[in-house]
């Protein structure tokens, strides 16, 4: 048994009884969420196939990719699209011989306050003058938008408004 804390915007009801995969050192441990330990703290008991070390990172154990009714279902569409956009930008800069200083940060936990990116900022790994543009995809339902109507530019998230001072 392992105690897990659910991070992100996924409602608790989807986590309860879900299959999970947990990175325990360099080994993947499979498990299933069994019951709530603390609803207020979003903590759940997981029955795992092997022991799990405290501090291990886990996620929903979903099918990698599935095609059904002309739609693509995948567990990493937002991250894959962001990486594709960044690679396309890099290719364009190279092909057009545009001189630019660009840094790509591939982080995790953007759904709960840009944890990876904020960690770099707090450790002074980036200059305070470095403009940061975060590529993030949310469901159309969450943003009350219609798929196919074009890009949506967010000016903030639930905690704050972003700066508009990028040149």
C-alpha cells in the first residue's frame, strides 16, 4: 500500500479506482487507487504491485494512443503538441537563418502552478529579464471555446495575470 497525493485539476472522482503507474527509482510500479485517505488534502491509498518509496512520481496508467471515430485519444497531447511547436520554431529559425537566443524548458506540473518552471526561476537558473512563454493546452470545455475556432492566448491562470511586457 502507498499513500498518494493527487495534484492537478483532475476531479477526485476520476482518480478513485483509477489504474496508476509510479516511477520508483528506475522501476515502474503498477497500482490501483483504492480509497480516500484525506479528501481535504486530496490523498488516496494505492494498492501497488511492489513497494513504493516516499516521494516517487506517478500518473494515470492510460493507453498511450488510441484512434476512434476520427479522433485521437492520448494521455500526452498537450505536452506532445508543445514539443512539436517548439521543434517547428527551431526548424524555422534554422531554415530562415534567423539569429535568436531561444531556450526551451520542458518541465512538468504546469497544471498546479508551473511547478517545474517556477523551480528554475526560484533557483535563479534564469535571468529575471528572460521572457517566459508557456505553451499549455487545456480542454475546450475548460476554456469554454470551440475546437477549430483558432488559438487561444491566455493572459493568466487562476492565481495571477501574466505580464504583458515582452518585446
